[in-house]
């Protein structure tokens, strides 16, 4: 049985999101993240958003409900999945998949774009030359690297069949769309710039005779207090 529908969810607001927004507001060089990226937790608002997400999942028609859940190993994603699934009463156990983790930034981790330019000017110039999609910071990953992870995960998901819920991160959601909707480099980056993925948002991709298409994109109609914490040039915690 082939995979028919993907429900892609970004985690709720995290403490890293709040720190990144504050760094942007104050023009700081570094983001005052409270923990390593994998261990950043949800804020109180993020937990409320995850509960709102659970209410939305509970209202899905029987034919739309997921039969399996895959989640990033990062704490903020696992917390979102746990809260939402308990609230929805779906009785599903999330399976952690390390291929769904956020993009690793290497030496640029916890730096704003201003910080990169000032502290790593050669790397900033290399990023300008290569572009956001192909630039791989030392010790980190490019968007193209993450897309390879997504392709690998999709290969396994296709064997799952039916509808699968995936709880992950902003860049990962965009790269699922890039693979399934055949988005090129510029089309992908332009779309990601125009429409940053919101915390606890839903994006639904469905398979039809012509391939895959998005039937819902970045929807937060279910969230009482939505937030749009993205990344400044994709170079701070999310």
C-alpha cells in the first residue's frame, strides 16, 4: 500500500524561537539559547499551541486521520507530538526518526546573520557565493543535505501507506514539499522566504494520479495564539 497523504506539522513555539526573536530585535550577534539545539523545549505558549493542534487532529474525518506518526528526535518536536496526540485521543505512538531533525548549522550555530558577518566574514562571503541551498557551514549541513535525508525518510514512509503525521521543523517541511512537488532551488527558496512556516501549523500533501499536491499549506486556523518564529537568513535556532 502506497503512502497517500502526509500531514506535516512544525513544532510549537520553543524557548529557542523566543531567544532568536529577541536577538533579532536587539541586533545581537549571538542567540542566547538555553540549551543545545536538540534539547530546547517548548514555551508555555508552545504547549498551548500543541494542545490546539491536538484539538484540530481530533476533528479530522476518519478517512483523514493518520495511521502512524513520525517525529524529529529534538525535544521540542517530541513534546509537540506527545501533547497533540494525547489531546486528540488518537492512540498512536510516535516513532522517532533522526532524519527528521532540524538542519545542523555547525560553527554558525546560535549566531544571527549579523553575528556571522562580524565573526565569520569569510564564511558569510562563501554563503553569499554558493547561495542558501548549497552552502554547508563547517560542521553543519546545507539545505541540499537535509533534502537527501528527507528523500531517505520518504522511501520508508511510502512503505507505511495511508496517512502519516510528521512532526518536525520549518526547513524540513519545505524540503518535503520540494521533493514531492518537484520544486527547484529558486522556487523553493522564494516560497520559503514569502511564507515562513508557523509554529504548530499544518501542511497537508496528497497523492493523486498526477503526483503530489499541497491541499493545505501552513495553516494555523486551529491555533488560538499563532506565532511565526522563523530564522534570520536560516542561521539561528528554530
